């Protein structure tokens, strides 16, 4: 599948040719990750950290932007991670995985000790092998280090075979083709794919959907930069193209809430998935009617898509959604229960509120709450809670407070999962 790349330098999103010459600059990283995360994982690379452009406290011009990006998607982080402490900090801030490069290798080893095993063993002990990606970037088949400014004297294949012991996946960038849009070195990729057994991500020069599909068939994921920013490849077409259509005609799509509750199962063809991405509403192919249908097109209870992820075999898709009302035609919150009056949860409260705004009914109080009014009510209910005189009154006021808080959260596009994830991150510190 495709991993979108956000490379940061001097507080901007950039693309570099051969790791040196800036050929593109944008200033909207937060908008980019909101879009990119719908299609797959996102790689955020702090180029200033990789190049050693650090302030007195070890920060860079990208530090605050990076923190914001980590809260907004499934992010892997790289660039200048040379200490275990830094890796742990990034995981606590929300990084799914960390990418280490220069720190993993001993440049020009006289004694044959290719890897910095002391560092890697400490890193594995601290965050686990499953959270580690080792970057095996190469110039003319030789491992490149220090922001691609030097080669380490280590052949790519030899370095990769040694490194996979300490990582869940390897990231290979063909440096001499990075940003050039000339296609990656497929012969070298094939050699690398045969040499290692772990997950392999390929970057550098990839410029077409056909090349992405070819790499997928080789068992490689693709990290895209220049091709994505120039419009040569769309994430929508890339996601759909990488699914295993040779195995099935229709892809099962499991819809789950952002809290992880399974809501329903449907089937999609390429056209249905394209419409899902284009509209932001989960769309299926009806096997009984032989036509597209968007969940909620008659009831109004549509499923707002947050992200889609393919499984390891690329023949099933998991759709994370915000439900705007019940998901089942019976009126039940989920198709996997016959109960119409399930106990309330914060996630279901959020979904009901979303449904009230999407499909306002006559007399709906929720639909009348604009941003100013809900803020007034929130402050009012908070004060009333602090003044509650007994247990029963406290329960009542807590319910009021959570309701108005959920309304404000929906209006600000903040989910309960995001709030709980943030609390988890604080707990880890």
C-alpha cells in the first residue's frame, strides 16, 4: 500500500531532489495529513534533525509542527533519531513507529561490525522491535547516512540483512532517483526483496500507478513524495489499485466506529471505493440490486469516513467511520445486535448528535445549538456541576455537561477516541 511522505524543513513541507536541491515547498502540513491519513500511514521526516540543524534545546524549526501532526494520524517519524530517549519521546507523543538510519550503522567498519548493535538492542528493549523501522537508503547500492551526505561503505543487501533482525520493516530509498520522477531501481528492489523477509517499503523515484502496482505485486509497500505532490499519482487510485482484484471481484468492507465498535459489513467494487473517497461517505455495491448505494442515502444515517485500511492480503478493507445515527436498517446502532435500546456510550452519544445535525428534525434541540450557544451552555453546566448538593444532582449535571461537551466536540471535529488517545499519551510520559 501507499505511505504518504511529509518532509519538513525550516517549518515547511518540501521535496528535495537527490536529497539536496529543493524543488517544491508547501506550507500546509496539517491540511495534508488530514487528507493523507484517509488512505494509509503517513511518514513525517524532520530533515533539519537529519542534517543536524538543531537549536540549543535539541529542537528544530519543525518540532511544534511535528507534535501537531502526531495527533492527527497514523504517523511514523524519522529524521535525526540518534538516541533511545528521543525515540521513546516520539512514541509517547503519538508516533506509531520510528525510523532510524545513521544511528543504526557503523560507517566504514574496520572490524566488519556493520551495525551499532548496542544502540539497536537498547532501542528494541525500550520500545519493541515492532515499532522500529530501519532506513537502508542507498547511493549506487551503498548505504547512505547523515542525511544522505555520506556513504557508510556498507553494501545495501548486506546492511539490510543485518538490520532486519532489529526492525519490523525496512525503508529503502534509492537516493540517486529521489525526487527525479524517473522510476525506482526495480532490479535492486527485486534483489532486496529476495534478500530480506520483513516488510519492505520502497521510496525514491516512484512516478506512476503502474509502478506502484508492480511493487505491490513484489510484496513491497511504497512511500510517495514527489509523485504525490505533482499529481502524477493520486492516493485514491493508488489505494484502489493496490487491492487484490485478481483474487476477488468485490472487496468486503468492514465499517467500525472510531472507538472500534463494528457496525456493519458490505461489499465494494472499484467504483464504490472511488465514490467513498470522493464523497467522504461509505459507499458499497449492492449485490441484490446490482448498483452502487451509499449508506444513509435514504435514511440520512450515513457513515462519515475517517480512514480506510487494507488487510495484509489486500482483499479486505477496514473503514473507520463516524456514524451519523444508527447503522442498521432495524434502527439498531450496529448490525451485530438485535437490541434496539443498547446502553448509551460516549461514542453513540456522539453519533446521535452527528445525526441530529446531518438530518435535523422538527423540534430538535440539538440542531439549534450553534457554536456560541453551546459554549454558553457548557460553561453554565460546568458551574452547576461544581455546585451540585448531592449525588443525584451531580449525576444529572454530569450528564448535561457531557452532552454539551459532545456537541462542541462534534462541531470542532474532535472525537472521543482522540481525547482518550491523548490521555493515554499523557499517561505514558
